[in-house]
C-alpha cells in the first residue's frame, strides 16, 4: 500500500487506490535476527475499503505493507450456530404457536426455543411483547418455576 488518495485516484498499475477505513496498532515482540531474544515493535493493521487487510512493522525499516490473505480465527472462540429463525420477523402464526406452547403444552423457554428454532432470549422477549408478562424478569421467574416442576416430576417418576 502506498500513498492513500481518494477512491477516484488510480495507482501505477491502473487500479483504484485502496483507502484504509480502520487502522489498529499492536505492541509485539519481534525476534532479533543476529541475537537471541526479542525486541519490541509496533505492528500496524489496516483494513481497507475493498475488504483487504494489510500489516507492517513500524521499526523494521521501510519493508512496506504486506497483505494478510486470511484472518486467522481464535482457537478459543466457540462456533456459534444460530437457530434457523434467529433474528427473523415474528408472524401471527409464530405468535399463536408460542402462546400454545407456553400455555397449553407448558414447555420451558429453552424447550420452546428449540422447537421453533429461535433463541431462549427471543422467546422471553416475545412473551413480554405479547403482554403475557410485564417484564423479562417475570418471564424468567415463571420459567424457573416451570423448570423446577419438571425436575421434581422427573425425580418422582424415577
């Protein structure tokens, strides 16, 4: 990446110049080439308007910017699989099904969420939205009571 100009300018190869839209600086330890040990440096990361990510070390001379081909994912980050209906609009039929599952089948919020492919938080919010409960805490309290009843009945059956 060279000098940044407006997107209408072109580089020598005839393509549009990249514009950084976000820059992050991170302090890093860099191995010393002639000695054992490391030296501190600052690594810059630039996210450009075309979606590419670039990196360079500040104190390593004019090595220029290097493109990062892919962004590595953290090993500790769990994969988040959202339910199929997560974030989608609630239709009248969805509301009717939710009310039936809550009042007639007496399922917990987690059970309803699994059945209708939504998150438990969405079920709690929707029960408040439909004026079945005054607030989320009231839904959570009722849900905990329902869970306790299920646990008690399972213990008695065993």
